[in-house]
């Protein structure tokens, strides 16, 4: 009986937690990310490729955006974003990158920044950047981890080069 009650309680909690997030799909750049329902849209970029979201108490800021990379080079774009964060005074303490993704985090004046980016098709990339107070780390670290897991391309990229053999037409 207790096992059944525990299972029932667990099953009733899982859908409620899943409903606490909503999916954002950017068809133009070809990526999707789950966003916490406690965050509300506070601004949209002029070109429609980015969102700024904040919780009701304004304690954090979440930017989500698609971008065209410089010369289609995701690694160069990732390095530029890390350098820009350093120029803005962030002390970068964690950085991990590959040709398909980057994550980095750091601190500045009692705040934490976390940036995640993934390479997309046609030299584009999707990023999220979240900054929040160190004092709210316990509250927001789980949010960041779910954002990291959910940011993904929605389009399968075609090979950049194709070799086509042409044979002469014979009669």
C-alpha cells in the first residue's frame, strides 16, 4: 500500500515539474531550448533573434539568441565570447569547448555568469547567457543545468561539400 501511494505521489509530481518549463523554438536559426515558466519576457531583440527573460523579482537575467558566426567558424565565435566576457570584467573560472559547443562560467562583483553555445547549420550558433547573484546559486544552478541539457539544434545540417561525379552522356 505504501509503495503504491509513493508511486502515485511521484507520478503526480513529475507532470507538475515538467509544466514549469516551456519550449522556445527558433525556426530561423534552427534551435530549441526549454525555458523556466518563472521567467518572463522582458525584451525581444529588434531582429527577432534574441530574447531577454527575467523572473518576477528581477534577481537574474537570461539571454537566449541565435547568431551568425564570423566566417562560419563556431570555435572563433566561442573564443570571441569568452574574450568579451573577460573584457567586461568577468573572472572566467570554467571553460570547456569543442567544435560543436562551448560552456563557460565566471564571477564578477558577487554575480555568476554562465554561457552555453551550440553550433548550428550554415555557420550559425545558438547561445544562452544567464547571470545571477552568488547568493542565489542554489536556486539557479539547477535552472542553468536544465538550460544546458535542453539547448539543441533542430535541423540536421547537410554536408558542406559534396563530390559529384559527372559522366559523359553516351548514345
